[in-house]
C-alpha cells in the first residue's frame, strides 16, 4: 500500500520548570513510522506518552526539535513556516470544544467550503455538505439551523468528521476521537473509520489509549511510552502476541467485557510521569516486571522480533533496526 505519511526520527523536546531547575523532557523521542493509504495506523499508550505531540507536529501546530516528516512522495524538511496541507485533516477528542456553543453548527461546514473554495454558490455548497454528512450517517436537513447543544457528543463527532471530509483528505488524524463519546455509540464511530478507510481509501492515524478499538481497526500499531515507541508492528501480532513487557501489561489492563471477571485496574503509577521521562536507561524500567540491571543504565534500541520492532533489552540477541 502506498505511503501517505512517514516520520523519521521525529523528536520533540520540551523544557519545563523554573529557570533555575529546568527539566528537559523528550516528549517524542526519535519516532519513526509510516501511514499508508487504505490502512489504519494506531498510536497507542497511556496519557502523557507523546501521542498528541506527535499529531501536533504532523499537523504543523508544533515544530519538531529534530527528525523529518515526509508527506506522500514529497520530502518536507521542517521550516519555521507553518506547514499545512489540506490533504491532512484532523478530528479531536472533545467535540464540544470543537464547536462554539453560540454558533450554529452548519456555520463551520460553510466556512470550510469557503476557506478552500470548494463550491461556486450556496446551492453547490449545500449539496457538497449534504453528501459529506450522508457519508457519516447524517444529512443537511438534520443539521440545518441547529446549535451544538442540540446534538449528542457522538453526532457532533460525526459532523466534525464530515467537515474534515469536505476537502477529500488522503489522511485523517483522529486524536482520541471516541474517548469522550458514550460507550454505546463508540463502536458506530469506529465502524465509520473502517468505512472511510475501505470506501475512500483513506489513511487514518488513530490515536487512542484503548487497545480494543485499535484491535478492531486493524492495520499497524505503535505502542508508546514516555516518548518512545516500545513496540511497532501489525496490530494483530502486537496485541495478540505482545513482545514488550509494557505492551503485555497494557493489554492486561483492558477491562474485561465479562462483568464476572474482575477489572484488573490500570497499571500502577509507581513513579511520576516526570520521573519516568527523566530516567536514564529504559523509561519503563521502574515498572517493568522483567527489568534487568542494564535496563536502568542504558536505553534499549529497537530490535526486529519476528517482523515486530521492539525496544527492549530482552531481545538484545535479535537483529537491530537501522534508522
Ligand atoms: N507545550 C508543552 N510544554 C511542555 N510540556 C508539554 C507540552 N505539551 C506536552 N507536554 C508534555 O509532553 C508529554 C507528552 O504529552 P502528550 O503528547 O500530550 O501526551 P498524550 O497525548 O500521549 O497524552 C507530557 O509529559 C506533557 O506534559
Ligand atoms: Mg493526548
């Protein structure tokens, strides 16, 4: 499948704290992955692992500290100039923040049509907007004249997706798009992503802390921890047969669908996020049940473990990934 977006050693450093005690946090640490047409690529991991920062760099909201973002066949080295490409569209976590409560929802759709010059007159604009709303299971007549408060979170998220479809993007970036949507309609939105992938041949960069929806969407996955991609490979392989101890723990922490089985709880937060970011060696060593001495001293490299890339000293006998 044709690559749409590639990151190579993409990094972002933030400085935090006061002038006297400044911490340097590598929020995204040499992250490399490829998103392809007609495929979902998932960035998964707990809150604070660098998922949104990665998306923000791709969208041009944040300048990478180093590394490259390659869009399609064009190589884009980073310039201070904001790079924006209409072939990339984004949908964010909170639909209630996307829409101003005092503005009619249709205003956003017409604004996008106007901004990109997508229709010659109002009639054509309505036609285009209606077709995109239909693609997400709504219609213009259901939206016309209404305010955000008149819709559910799930409906607003659909409208937000319809708006992104107006420009016929080849890549949709969805940052936790269902985490604030009622569980009962979560799957219908995830199904919508599957349809967009298959029917429009779109690439989707899906960001989530929920492995179940990632599994359902298939494709490729990168499991992130404190800025690092701990494991990258086909979703099926990574989630069914996780190689990295972090992926293994993350999978265990998925709530069981069976109410009789006990919810095992989230991974215990043994250290603060800050301490983990500042660790030398493997960022996960403080929580890892398989940690060895070397893990606390030296950051592991990525190893190829049967077609899956794993950043873990347990696999030091395997072939190193060259970046
Ligand atoms: N503008 C910023 N300045 C300083 N630190 C930031 C900034 N944005 C994000 N961070 C930090 O970078 C880390 C990764 O954040 P983020 O990318 O939002 O993670 P995620 O989306 O996986 O929850 C966190 O420790 C966060 O506090
Ligand atoms: Mg985030």
